[in-house]
C-alpha cells in the first residue's frame, strides 16, 4: 500500500483506470485519476468525428419517433 502522495501518483500513472487506497495521516483515502475536462470533445465534435449516418433517413427516423409519440412514448421492457 502506498505511503506517500508521490507513491499514489506514480501508481495512478502506471494504471490510471484503477483507484488507489492508502492510509495518510491515520485516515484511509481512495484516490482516482479523472480525465482532463479540457480534452473532452463536445457532442458535436464527436458526431463529426464519427461521420454521417448510413442507416435510416431523416424521414424514417421522424416516422419512428412519430409512431412512438402516438403510442404514448412507452415500450415494454422484458423481465425487469
């Protein structure tokens, strides 16, 4: 178990996906790495990176949504 903040940071650098538990100053803490929010792209940027949709046309999607609205917007979910 790491004993210093520096050891915690080093362990997080090796494996940022797993939080690190340590006892510091008599208190057990868990530290995790979080993504830099400045690096996160907007939804528009992500959709632009994915590219155009090659499935249903806009008209087909609108028809699907209109049908769902007409049915009350609810659907059965099996086995919950």
